[in-house]
């Protein structure tokens, strides 16, 4: 996997994720992977369900107009890491 105009990797959750969400919302969409280094190495995340809640709340509270109805969340297991 590589980053592209429709794929973005983030090492960890930060409030800056909202900028990737806005960029995807203003284009043809895309996938944002949290827990992956920019070079594609799998880092993983702790407490995936809690992370989904944090990301969902951040998108709902900060991205206007509200795009949360267009966002889907999924926990993937890669190299035995979430």
C-alpha cells in the first residue's frame, strides 16, 4: 500500500486528521488509515473501538458541513496489529 490522492496514512490520532477528512470530502473520497507510518510500515493502534469513537466525535464536532453520514469506520488487522 502507498499513499495517494485517495489513501492517507497517519501514525496516530491527532486533531489534524480532520484536514484529510475535509480533503476527501471535497474530492472523490478516500481512505484514511491510522496506525501506519508514511512509508507504509504497520505501527498499529491501541483500543481500536475507543479510537473510532474519538475520530467519529472529532469529525462530527469540527467538520462543517457535517459529513459524518458519509464516513465509514472499520478496524483492520494487519501483521497481527489493529
